[in-house]
């Protein structure tokens, strides 16, 4: 690979490594994965859905808290067991979000809406 190709990949890698708040990532993933005809239309409904999408994301991508990836036990403690768990302080890498959205969209098309 020549130096120009390598230099061109560095900005993308920086974007991929950027951390995104989990609530934002879950909102983006929801609208990316869900067909427009089936999307919620109110902020209240979206607020109910976002934690569920965060759980779905946690099954296909690492979730970070305190600058480190959370273990499966930590994810379970933070995201499960509450109707509307707090997503405060939880993040994921932008590159992982992109990959997770592809995975969830493919799963949705395979297993239905």
C-alpha cells in the first residue's frame, strides 16, 4: 500500500474510533434499521424504544463505560432489569455502530420486522 492510500485511511480510522453516546447510537440505529412505515412518531415512543435498541446493539458490538469496554455482566447490570435503563455514561465506537447497524439490518431482513 502506498503512502497516499495509507494517509487517506487515517481520517476514516479516526472517525471509526470516535466514541458516540449510546443513546445517540441507539437512536441512529433505530431509524437506520426500522422501515419508515414502522417507525414511531412521538418522542415518548422513541424514548421507550431507545433502551431496547441499546440492548440489541450490545449483543453485536462492544459497549463502553468509563473509557473501557464493559463485560457481559456489566452490560446486563446496566441495561437489563429496568423498563427504561439509564444510558448515561455509556458509549460505543462509531465504527462498531456502523457494523452493528449492518448486522441488525441483515438480521431484521432474515428474521422479519
